[in-house]
């Protein structure tokens, strides 16, 4: 097993996998790591769907166009889940407020599901497996995928995670320097210096994209990311949330 230090510092997204299956023992450890995720109030406002059926993976691939989904060994979907607490509240005649209709209710669910995904990533990495989060599982066809997964009301897909035996070792992607990520005692006030460091990082990414192993590009960081945001402006997540029983009002 890899050390936690190596698991986190050598992690990179893996998009090509061997046909080899992940063992039951390895999946058991990933499930247990997911189960032991810290969650808001210990409410565990999340669930995971583990998809191994090739036909279903192909169907999700058809909806999302993300090749990793059909080639990975396990595809996990991380959901916000207020269905379970609703079920037990009803069974015990506890009057449950519509927490899922609040912005904080939504954030609580997204945080819990995201932390659960990171638990899976950390455990998979320590087992020498490769992972790739798939946000398109939330954004491109939320209603069709929810129907395919037979999701009950008050559940919502936050993110997918492809897991498999790695068939590639892409270069590690340079990340923002610590000075831009970790603010000490309060948010940095030296805007000009921040812009200088951001431009240096932007150049680092351009250089990485020009010289990395495999497919190269002339992308810089800022325009590339803003381009993603531009594309994402077309997603209709609020409507999808409302249809799934999250009518966020305040
Ligand atoms: C929430 C989330 C959603 C993502 N969605 C996708 C995706 O749909 N397809 C994909 O190929 N990579 C996806 N990624 C992977 C990112 O592109 C990747 O983490 C980022 O480029 C940094 O590279 P690294 O993971 O190798 O450090 C996603 C990552 C996160 C955290």
C-alpha cells in the first residue's frame, strides 16, 4: 500500500485503464473509506451508486461522452441524499423541515458527497488504482441519468468517479503555488502581487501544455478555465434540482 503522503502528492487523474478488475478486497476498502467520511451533523447526506454493468456504463457514456466511464472497472456516482432521512422521519412520524429547499441544505449535501468522493480517491490511490472524477455526470444530462439510475426524489448527482487499474502515468499537472492557495490569517490584500503570481502560474500551465507527455496544446490557464465557465453557463442545473425535489428558496 502506498503511504498517504505518496497517495496524495503523486495523485493525478487517470483516464486510461487496464482491463484488469479491481479485487473485492480493494473495493471493500474503498467502500469503508466512503462510509467513514466526515459529514455535516453526522447526517451522512449522501449515497453512492457503484456501476459495474458494462451495458449501463455504455449508456452513461452515450449520455456524457466521457470514455473513462466505459473503460473503467467501477464507475461510482456520488449523490446528495435527503431521501434516507425523509424515509426514517416519516416512519418515526418526525416532522422534517424542507431543509433540501435551502441553499445551506444544498451545500451540506454537495460537501458531504464531495468529501465521500475524496475518501474514495484517497483509498483508491493508496491501493495503486487510478481515478478520474467526472463532473459531466452532473451537468450534461442530469434528468436522463437520474432516470437511468432510478433515483428517488431528494437525491441529486454531484459527481461521478471512474476507478480502474492505471494504463497511463500522465505528468503531474502544476497547481497554483502555496502563496496563492493558502492565505495566512486573512485573505491576501496585495492584489498586484497576486496578479503577478497568477500570470506566472498561467505561464507555467502554458509551458506544461506545450511540453507534457501525450497530447499537447497551446492552452493557457485563464482562457481555458474561463472557456469552461462559458460552456457551463448553458447547464440548467437549477431546473434539474427543482425537478428532483430541491426547490432552493433561501
Ligand atoms: C468535480 C470534478 C469534476 C471533474 N470532471 C471531469 C470530467 O468530467 N472529465 C474529465 O476528464 N476530468 C474531470 N475532472 C478531472 C480534472 O480535469 C482534473 O482533476 C484537473 O484537470 C486536475 O488534474 P489532476 O487531477 O491530474 O491533478 C474533474 C475533476 C473534479 C474535481
